[in-house]
């Protein structure tokens, strides 16, 4: 159905728009306190959003935008690992 409404968009553009939507949703949930910046979901959504935007850049590359997305991917992975380690250490105590 979506592809019928957006026939001129390439798959990269659709993935890019999905990344944008995830960023906006994640930030909105954080701002309205529906989601905490300490929860794993926040970093997971950021990781997926950054990955989608990075894939979207394959169609129209921009070095600064790519560097920003790589930063978000790296920091999201760090955030996920820190929270997973925190969970493990609390379970063993």
C-alpha cells in the first residue's frame, strides 16, 4: 500500500524516511517522558534509526551526514553494552 502512494521513491529513500521517523518518534518519546534515556529501547531505536539513515545515504552521499550517523551507531552500541553489563552485574549480586 505504501509503495502505491509513493511510486517515485527508491528503496533507499524509503529506508531513509523510516530512519527519520524513528529519530523523531524516539526523541518525542524521550521529551514527553514516555521513554527514559536509561532504558535499552532508547539506544536500540537510535541504533536502528542511524542505520536506516546511513543506508539512505547510499543514494545521495553526504560525508558530514554519514559521519554523524556513524557516531550515532557507535554511541548507541556503547549505550546498549553499558546497559547490558549493568543488568548482568545486578543479576549476579
